[in-house]
C-alpha cells in the first residue's frame, strides 16, 4: 500500500487516483468488503467543501467506492471515530495550518493505520501535512519575500511544524503554478529543512515499497541542501 501526494489542481481523475482506488479495493477485499469504504476529511467553509466534492468525484473516476466525507471548521478537531472501519483515507485541501490543527487528535492513529497498510491520499494541504516536518505557509523569510503573498496560507514568515509523519521529506504543493517551489528552495537554503519535494498541480507522487512514482501532467521537484562549502541548493525534477 502507498502514500499518494497530490499537488492540487482541477484536472485529476483516474490516471492519478486509479492506483489509490485499486489499493483501497485490495484492502477492502482483505476484510471481505465488496466496496471499499474511503474516509474523506475536509476543513473549511463552502469553498473547501467544493474542493472535497470535486476530489470525491476524481476518486470515483478510479473505480467503485463508498466515500464517507466529514467536514469540520477551523478550530474544531476531527473526532477519532472518522478513522473507524475504513479501507483508505483521503485528506483534502484548504488552509494548511487549519489541517494541522484539526487533524492533531488523529496523528498517532493515522500513523499506525498507514504503517499497517492503509492507503493514504493527500490533496494539496493533505499532501503538505503528510510530512515529518510540514511547511504550512508563509511568504517571507527574515522579512524577505520568497514566494507570492497569495500562497502564504494566512501566514507572514515561512513556518515549519510537526506533520503526520508519513514521509520524511518536507512537501510543498502547487509548485510551479503558485510559486511555492521558490519557497521550498528558500526554506532549504535557510536551513529550515534539509531537503524537500515540491509537487506541481495535476500531479501526484506515489510513495510505496519500491521506487517513487510520478503520475499526472506535471513534475515533482526535489530540493536538497548542500553539505559542500559552496552552500548551493540542488534542484532536480523527478518526472512528469
């Protein structure tokens, strides 16, 4: 089973979600459930509800599933019951700091379930919070702009916090489309994180037992700090 990290975007469907759904089907079959039961968690007002609805449609494009959507508002954490009796988990998009706050009671349980083979799909904010050290927003470092202010998630300075701990590299999303690749480069150069991945929209990084896979129309950008005296940050695309 795998961790699927989607960088956002509106053009996602079976090419991106099909593998995730197939894994959910196998998980359901192991408990003799004919149709996989997938929990979808979303935070925020109407705009984010629309995001979760579109995401649900994209997942259904990958195969026959039962999606159980739970929506909460900022400041109201999810109850642990949302993770009961499920075959896969989807965490949607919105303001990343709100997802960190509302999923806090679920962190240990999500880690255990994923370690036990539960497929996880994070979309936008849901991908960012999957990291050990999650980049939750901000557009300046030391007062210097490092990405468009529109990508700040309501924060001023770039902020790194403890995430779900499902992947060991920091993840940023909407990479090329929202200028956040530059933010991850700057955060790495500043020593906030040793390395990270920036995922384009309409693109997914699949982390499984074998090699990393890139699905969709964009790229995944790998950003690595340098131990050399030159201090340069290395950036390379992983595919697309």
